[in-house]
């Protein structure tokens, strides 16, 4: 006997039932239909359900919440701006650090040149003066390493072998520049030393076989022309002073070449690298200084300087020795932070500051043509640094 399901107050049309089945199929988390073991669905009467809740459709009457909600994270914007602010502050701090390095470098170099010239005027022994400046720097760094003020570098025999040609060229360049300043004005020495880029290009081209773009070669024209014009119009021209500056240029070019070749892959900071360079240069220079000038000449010259200047002469010697090491140390520390192009531009600006300050302090007579030659040479050095990039 066929029984029909009892009618309830809630009757669903056939179309609605089809939609409900579709919802059940798409949302498997609904409860399955209860078993109708004792009921038979007749085809002659409409299908009626006694209770919607019993079939698990109670959730259909409630509004559905989306499973995944997408909301904008407002906290991301402050984080992004905080990162940008941090990067901006970091870049500003780096620029400030480089600016302090440059200002310190130039100031120390000006002070060194002033005291060095004062010492050489009263005590014309450039070999001993050069030796004392290297000795002061070596002593400063050795004391710093012993008392752990600065971390000592980790070196080996191979390091010192590669450093030797660099130290040899550095020693020659340092002594030659000091000899030059003992014979001519500080401004003239630095005008001639501004021709160092020309020596660099010529040595690299003819000895190393390197080629450069045409703007680099063109930048040498004002450098050579300006230096030549300044030399011809120099009132206190001296051949030994001129040749000393030229030899210094050539020696420092070879120092840079040997340094680039020998220090590849070496993990030594700029400060410690220059300290090791000073120590080795001192070992090389000391016997030559004794042979060229000697203790007897030094003793006589020292007595004359003390009698002429007084106790202040001792302070001059100490100042020129210490400031020589400090300005070179800061320059090598700057090179760790900046590119070679920026360093060369800073070196050009350093020469301008030294030339101008020495002319003012020592009241060096300068003719307009001489000043024009110096300006042309400095401009050519700047153009060279731009073209080399």
C-alpha cells in the first residue's frame, strides 16, 4: 500500500526544490537528507516535506557570510612610509658622513702643508722631515693596535710582498713632494701635482697598453697647458722644486697601479692599509735618509732652527708629522665609502683649498697669468675626472 507523506504548513514547489538541491550540491557542508525508509514518494501527488529543519535546511533562511573576506590592510601604509623614511634618513646620514670625511680631509691637508712649509723654511732637510712624518704615523697605529683602540689587521707574508712595490712608490712620491716644497712655494708644488692625471693616462697608455675615450685625452690639454703656463710665470721658479713635483706625480701613479693589482681580494680596511703602508715605507726610507743627509747635518740644522724659531719649532715638527698621517688616513677612509670618481673630484678640490690657503698665509706673490694657468690646470683635472667615468 502506498502512503503519502503528510502535508505540513510549509509546501515547496518543484522548482524551489530543484534550487535547494543545487544549493546542497554546491555546499557540501549541509546535512544529508534523512532516511525515508518507511515512506514512498508518489508520482501522483506533489512532494511535501513535513519539516524543513529536519532536512537540514534551517541555514537557508539565514543570510550567508562570505567564506573569504578581502579588506584593505590599513597598517601596510604606515609600514611602507616608515621604510621610506628610514631609507631617506640612511641616505642623508651617509651623505653627511662623506661630507664630514671630505671637510676633515681638506682641513688636515691644509694644516699639514702649512706646518710642513714652516719646518722646511727653518730646517731644510726634506729627507728627515719625510722620515719623521712616516714615523709618527707608524707609532700612532702601533699604539692603537697594542691598546686595542683600533683592530689590528690580519696579514701574512704574501700581503707584505704585494705591498712592497706600493710602499716603494709611496716613499719616492712622498720624498719628492717634500723636496719640491723645500725649494718652491706650496702653491706651485700643488699646481704641478695637479698634472697627475696626465701622468696616469700616459703611463697606462704606453706601459700598460690601456686605451681611453677621446674626452679623456682632450681633458689632458688644459691640464698640461695650465701647468706649463703656471710654471713659466712662477716668480720663484726652481728646477729642483719643479722636478720634485713631477717625480712625485709619476711615483704616485705607479703607487696607484701597484695598489690596484696587489690588493685585489684583500680584506684590509683603508685605515689599516695605510698604516701598513706607512710602516713599510718607513723601513725603506730610513737608511736612505741617513745616507743622503746624515745625523751630523740634522744636529746642526736642528740647533739653528731652535735658535731661530725657539721652542715652537718642536711643535711645528710634531704637527707636520702627525697631520701628515691623519690627512692620509682620512683620505683612505673616505675611499672606503665613495667611488674612485668622487674621490678624484675630492682630491681636485683639496688642491684648490691648499693652493688658496697657502697663498693667503704665506703671502705668495701671484701674477694674474700665473693664477690663470693654475685655474686652467685645476679645471682640466676636474674635466678628466668626469671623462674618466
